[in-house]
C-alpha cells in the first residue's frame, strides 16, 4: 500500500513514491476549480472558488458540469484527454456546455431555480469601514457559507492597490493605501482561515488594470513595489495565508506566474511564505517556466502534463523544482477541509447581521447640509433604476448571482409605510427626492471615464428639477464600483451618501442610513478625484502595445495629491457623521529610541454633537528631513472610536520603527533615519487637527556602522576603540596594511574607499570570522548611541 497523506512526514514519503507523472498531475489542476485527487495516496481534491464577496454560481455550476462530463466520458470508456485542452484546461468546455444548457432551459420556458447565495460587502465597501474587526467577521461568515457548498479555498481577498479609479476591478479591492491594506486584507484572511477554509490573496503583483490583462507588461520601480504594491501581500503572509495567487500581468518584463524574483526570492525567501502559489486562471503561459519560478499550482485544470514529464526527463526541469511544488501543494491540502472534513456550521441570520454591521461601519456620508437623517414622517420619491435594483458587486469572477438582494426603495416603504414612498414620480406630498445613481465595474474591462450611467444622470437631473420646483430636498445615493464625477451635481443636492457596491444588504442599509436608523461612520479608502486628469496615473494607465509605465512611482493616491498640491473632490480618509467630533488633545512621546520601543501617540476625541457615532482617528507621519525623497505624509495608524454624545475618550496608537521607514534603493533596505518627524493627527488626510514635531532616535543607517568607510570611523575615537577591541588590532594600522595592495592610492583615499569589512577581507579573514566581528561591533555601536 502506498503512503497515505496525513502530516508533513507523510509528504516526504509520498514524494519518494510518486512517479514523475503523478507529481506533474499534482501541480496542474484536476478540474477547472479542483486540484487533482489521488485516492491511492489518500489525497483528496481541494475545491477552490471565487470570491471574497460570495459564491460565484457560474463557476459553481461550471465545475459541476465539468465533473459530470468527465464522469460520463470515463463511464463510456473514453476519458477526456487533458493533453488536448489548452491553457484554460477544462474551463471552456464546462462554460460552453453550461451556455448551451441555459439556452435550452430558456427555450423550454422552465422557471430558473432560486439562487440563495449571500453577497457580502465587496472590498471597496469593506475598505470604507476602516475597521479590521468587521472585515474579519465577514471573513468568518463568508467562509462558513462557502464551506457549506463544499468549497475548501476562497479565491481572495483581492489585495491589489487602487492605482487608478477607472480600473475595472476597483470594487473588488480595499484601498489605495498600503498601510490600510495591510490592516484590512489580513483581517479577511484571518476570518476565513479561522474557519478552516483556505484564503488566497490575489493577484501578486501589480495587477492594476484590465486592459490587455493577459500579459500586459507593468513597469514598476522596485521602490514602488516595496512601498505601495507589496505591503498588503506581505501582511497577508505574516497573517499566515496558506496560498497566494500570481497575476496575469507581466511585472518588469516577466509574467508574474513565471517570475522567480517575485515568487521565490521575495515571497518565499524574504517573507517566509510556506504555502502554495496558484496561477491566476490561465496565467501560466509556459508551464515549465512557471514551475521553475516557484508557481506551485497551475489552474484551471486539467491541462497537459506530458510537457512536464518530458522536461524532467530531458533535464530542462530539475526534479527538485517539481518536488518543491508538490510539497507545497500537499502541505495545504493536508491542512484543508478537503482533508479534515471539519466544516463549520452556517447560519444565514447571523451572516446577514454581520454584513449589515460591516455596511453600517462602511457607509460614507460625503455631503450633508442637515437634510439627513430624514425623519420617518416624510414623503419620498425614488429615482433611478438602482433604487430598486442596485448592483451588489463587481461583475466577473466576483459576481454573485442571487435572489436575496434588498433595495433602498423597499426598505424605505417598510420604514415609512408604502403610501409615503413612490418610484419615478413625485406626489403632491413628496418633500424629498432620493436618486440612487452610479456605474458598474467589471473584470475584463476598465471604465472609460468617471461618468455615471447616462440614464442615472438623467434620473438625477429629473429629481433635481422636480425638487427645485417643489422646494424639496435631494439626496443622492451612490451605487458604484468607485468614484464617479459629481461636479455637475454636488452644488445642487443636499446630501450624498456613498455605500459603493455593498452586497445583498446594501439597499437596506443605505435606506437605514437615510432614515437615521444608525449613524454612518465610513471613510473613503481612496482619494475621490475632482477630475480624471488629476489622477496620479493619468496618461500612464492602460498603456500602449501592452506596455504600461508606472510613472507616478510611489506617489499613488493621496501621496500624489499632496505632492502636487491638487485639491481632490473628497480626500482619502474623509467621511461625515450625523454628529460632530473634536480632537481635543494630542500628545506624542518625544525622544524615543525606536530600536527599543514604539512611539506612543495619545489622542483625545470627543463627540460634540447630539447623536452617538464613531470617528476614525488617523495618524500620518512626515519625515522632516530625509536623505531621500519621501511623501509629504503617510498613514501609519488609525483607530475607530465609538462615542456617546458628550463622551470623550483618549486612545493610544503606537508607531513602531516601520512607521518611520522608507525603502532606500541605494542600500536595498527599509531604513529609518533618526531625527525630526511630524506626527499629524486628523480625521482625513486633509483634515489634520493637530501636528506635533518629535525627535526620534535609532541606529543611523548613514552613521557609524560596519559599512562606514574607515575614513569616517577614524573621526570617531569611540568607534575606533570599539573596533580595535573586537578585532584585537589597530584598525588604522590595518588601513596602512591595505595600502600595500593599492600603492597608487593615498592613505586618505583608501580610508574613504574602504570599510572595516574590506580591510578585514584584505587581511585574509574568512566570512564567519568577519560576521562575528560585525555583530559584536554593531552591538557595541548600539550601546554607544
Ligand atoms: C480572475 C481571478 C479569479 C480566477 C478564477 C480569473 O479570471 O482574475 O480573480 O479568481 O479567474 O475564477
């Protein structure tokens, strides 16, 4: 009998027993959304499906159809031939059959079956919560629901930064800011994985547009990758995500799934990722290069494995590389619910509560002249198709097709009584016109402009005209994938509420906000531009001939608007409340040695209005003087505080060394320089209530260190003394020795061109001895500081 998959030890034995062909089957999916099962080794197939806002019923049905076709072919003695499938595996066969069947069903007039799937708030709605707890709670519920359909792994969260507001998939992801991303995306991962379901942060990396999505070459500086596009992924790895999805796009000339620097050097060696990397569906353009780069699993399956077997046989693919992929896949399979069978219980009522809680936290009030909240004694007229049929999520793999949706119109009728609510027309009693407007967003295509749908714009114009004529008020609700152009309307309406796409409870919760059932506390997780031409990636988005240059570098989102002094329509971090808040006190510790302790920021915030509500205290850091170019300010801490009217509370936020660091290309390292920093505390990136200048201490990356030139060290007698003690020699005399090797140099030149390491190498010390000396010297330098 063959070894059965149980634990890590069993995997090593299985690797010894498996044939190359079996190994090849393990790294290529066995079906469009399953890994390959190998019952002889006790290896179950793992079921992976989209997405982070609910079950994608098209994929779900497609997978069932594929399994059915495969079983039928098997029974007929003519198994489907995987070698004939292209890079899309069995997916196109499944979707094609599904389409035919749907057409037949439509023709037969048979009623479609109910679609009882939950659609959770998509990334953009969760980004607006600025509340990791509710994001994590959504992760739990989503995992429980998906698991109830037999899903073992959720293809999300989408951790791609909001680089450009027109990106088709903007609505799937959380934010433009890497710090906020690093707090929210891991919360989703933790929630999902706590239920035993595997999470899959995607799409690694710099997958920021849909134009030419298969193979577009994104030219991104390493600094921008490190500071902007990577941190969310790294935070998910730190949170223990079991898998990561590589992207369709090329990164600096190499497709992500074939990019060894990205998948092996950064992800595994630098960040210590121990799970498996799955290709995006169809992104493994060349299978052998994919395996060699460290992309462990190619999806969708099944596709040919013969090329892998041949590559191992002819030596073009080292067996160890294939083994490493199999090992990584099996480690996760062994952990997964496919193996344990331990599926959590799912409770719909609880999941609806959690969705609603998240939506209340993420509902953004963009404008309010006092019109909102409406009292329940008023009469309202709804305009715009989205009042009754809001878009609940992005189209594409994140699409959730369901019968469970709510809408603002119905909820208003419930709260006010049907006689006080109309749609598309006003009555003599109508005093408030509510227009629900927006635009959709989808995988596969970017938006052309920031415009809302033409019929929505028309509906809004009608609402404004009628309200003006009747002396009524206009409330706008935005049901969109991201920012839309509000310039023509902003000054003519009384209030604007923005839930974006908000899942099945979005319509209900939007109406609840309008009628004061709760107090909105959402904050924009991206900058809302006044004009598209203000955006950082304007003219650098989409690209030509599949080439895109990220010319804005690290200046993404508010970093750009700050640097260029551009006034946005609404800044990053912005959102109003039905109550008011004041930041009444800010104290920041001064003179802290960041190498030893974080800097504590105490902020006192008071609810100065008459309703309970929540405010997000935001802490931004500015490096006053830096050896290299840095943004005007960067978000490095935030906390949401709920307060009763009149209540005041002091919260403490901690800024560790990372909050003061930037990625310094010259050293290829994150560095923080000791010196002055400004700590900016506010309620948006442009509403800064208090600013404190502090001095922080830490090891100076440019100061005396092991890599300083001997010339620099010679000026510091204390440093010379330390070095001499550790190496038991006179470092200055050593420099003289070095002169013998470079007789054409003056001692002065040599001092400045040689560091301690260089001098010791010249003296013949080996690596181990040098490292030991290095450590001792650095430790003594630390004490000297
Ligand atoms: C999308 C992924 C998705 C995958 C599987 C791809 O087209 O880019 O986000 O998870 O399909 O459906």
